[in-house]
C-alpha cells in the first residue's frame, strides 16, 4: 500500500478523551494502513504522496458496530410489541430458519452488506444464523465490501424449536468445527467469532465444547447478557450453580480474552466487578433496548467503573443499521435515564457517545478509532452541507453532525487504509 493523505476537516477523540478539531488538515495513512497523524501542512517525509481532496467535508474515524444480526435484516420494524423471549420465538427464529436456503441468504446478506458498505460503519461484529453455508456466504459478501468484520455461526441446542435448534451439543460442536476449518485463512478482513447465542439456548455440554474450540482456534467470542429481567430469571433457573448470568459465561472462560457481550442492562455489582476483571467488552444497543422494551443500560456508571463499552445497532431488535442513529439513541437513552433516576450521575455527552462509536468499539479490534499515530486508518468523509451554515466553526459543525448525519451523507470511506468509497 502506498502512503496517502485525505484533505478535509478532521475530528476525533484523542487518548485523553478530548475532542480534537483540525480544520483544513491532512490526515495521513502510511504504507501499512496506519495513521501517521493529522497535520496542517504535509510533513517533509510525506511530500509528494497522493492527496484526496475532500475540502469542506468532515472527516471522522469510522464507526464500529459492535453487535448486530445480519439474519434479522428483513425483520427490521417487525414485532416491536413483543418482549424478548416471545419476539425470539414468534419472529426471529422463523426468519433465521430461512437461511437454510443459500440462495435466500445470498439475496438478504447482499443487501445487508451493501447497506453497511454505504454508511458510517468501517468494522462490525455480526451474528449470522445457525447455518454453516449461509454464514460462509455472509463472510464472502462482507469481504467484498472491504469492511473489517467478525462473523459468527450461531450456536443453540436448547430452548428453541426443532426447525432451528441444533440436534445436540456434539453435532453443534462438530458443525462449528467444520465451519471454522472452512473459514480458516479464507479471508483477509473477515474473521470467525465464536457465537453461543445466549445461556438459555446453549446446554452446558455445548458451552464446554465451544470453550475447547475457542482454545484450539484462538477465537474471540460474542453473546448476549442481562438484557431483560425475565431472561435473567430464566438463567437463574437454568444455572443454579452460577451466582449470576455473567458467572454462567465465566465458568467457560467466555468473558475473558476478546469477548463482547451485548446489552448488559441489569448488571449486579458482582457482575460489573467480574467484567472489569476479565476486560469484557459491552455492546450497548440503545435502539434495540427501547424497541424490545428491555431498559436502559447505565453506561455512565460502567465508564466510571472502567469497563470497555462500544455501540451496537442490534438489528432487528434495533430498527436501524445506521450507526449514526446508534449514537443519537445512546444520547437519548442516557438523558432519559438521568431524568428518571435520582441516583444516576450526569448523562453522557455527544462527544462521549461519538467516542463510544469510534474508539470505544474500536478497542475490540486493537488500535482503532482515533486519528493518532499507530492507529489503523479508518476514516469516513461526510458532506455536511445539508445542515451546516456559512460561518459555522468546526465545533458547531460537529454538534450538528451528531444530530443530523445519516448514512447517505457519507462520501468517502477507508478501513485500515483500504478505500471502500
Ligand atoms: N438474545 C438472544 N438472542 C437474541 C437476539 O437475536 N436479539 C436480541 N436482542 N437478544 C437476544
Ligand atoms: Fe443481539
């Protein structure tokens, strides 16, 4: 890769959690896909490199979607009068079952990948379905977009109808191993992630088998945790030996290493302590949490406790695959929680929600989400003429960007230095 620069108005959160605003600047990507810094003039070492002129555009780090379900793409907007458990059985499982048909999967996943490619997202952590072939098709289509992603074949061998449930733990583990063998080394930018759906849908034998595969293939893991009170009660009944829902995952090592748990709304003090000790990532999915009537995760508290948090769209619990909506939803949820709860400290700011979408989720992928030397060069250029007015300074344009931007405003995009748009 040859080094290059983008010229425009750069904005990012630095490592000290300060918003950096650099109008009319050069963001440089070195020959290894990493950021070399943002400069007012091109440094001598980079004189003569190619410069993409994005004058007048905002340039921000790509957004990281830390949790979403590709196999629920067609269901966006359906069943929003259901609680989680009924929503899964009445809407989600019947839809996911259709991915047994590879032609159907190719059509739906093609549209899912195209929408992700066009918007703010440069990286995503994705649930597919329980079907190996369809999951491989999703990986192939995501690889073609140039985005960077983790994709999981979903595991479930209990508490689901026969038409979607894997017959038993042994065959689920064997099929997951077959999938991992097929995926191994197949793509440069798309990687497998171990995906036990959630504790209620996985027997102890399955979790144990997956833990062995995880060790063998050195995989990250994704699942759901503490989304609704009824679900938590169900886990308590299913796992009397574990002191908490988080502890039920921890028995198998699923909070450690690289692990992301979606939702985490109702965590006890013990669970927070455990997640902190294990450096588990939280995928905060405020849109989904409103639609499925799950609640509001106390993200301000989690950040104060030092937990790692990013944002997820969680379609089709969530009703938008656009991460710009996730940022706004996170802001709205935090403000409402602050209003409604006497003991909740200050709500999140726009800058903090922007930080969750970029550096917060980016940390799951390594050094990602900031325009700082050594960080991977993920960048999105945004045309803000729809809402900016002459005389607006960059700070004003940033505030307006948070509330106005949608995926159609994205005009250029790079992930790890590779041009996507
Ligand atoms: N818990 C288990 N599966 C799911 C799912 O598909 N979506 C959500 N929101 N929660 C889940
Ligand atoms: Fe989910």
